[in-house]
C-alpha cells in the first residue's frame, strides 16, 4: 500500500482496509492505482473524474443523507463535470466535424 494512503488510514484510526465499506475500499483502490503510476494520462484523469462524479451522484441518490451534506457536494460535482467536458470536448468536436464531412461526401 502507498505510504500516503497508509498514513491517512492510520490517522483516521483504520488499521485494516477490510474494515472499510465497499465504497471506501473502491476509493482506496482508485487512489492506490493512481498513485502507483509515474505519469497520469488524459484517460486516467477522465476515469478519476468520472469515478468522483459517480460517487457524488450516489450520495445524492441516498435517501439517508441529509440535504445539507448533499448541497456541500455541488461545487465538487461541478468541477469534476467541467473537467470531463474539457477532456471530452476535442473528441466531440472531431466527431461532429466527421459527421458534417461525411454528409457532404454523401
């Protein structure tokens, strides 16, 4: 396990990853995967942002979570969605241009 993750878990009083919830384990595994790489790719950033968006939206769907807690997540969701849009924009533009060119060829 990465030393930073280990230190964070110890600081929070967690001595065994197996004691974490499934969602928490997934987060730790995602952090571990990201920290094990020397360089992040655009695909890594896209995957990380999507993971965070999915996690936030999962909290929003949970009826047990208070509205105030859900509202705190809005800025984070906005940032992650904006990052995804910035990452995916060139691909979307390329597909749109290909579509226009194909229509003109037909």
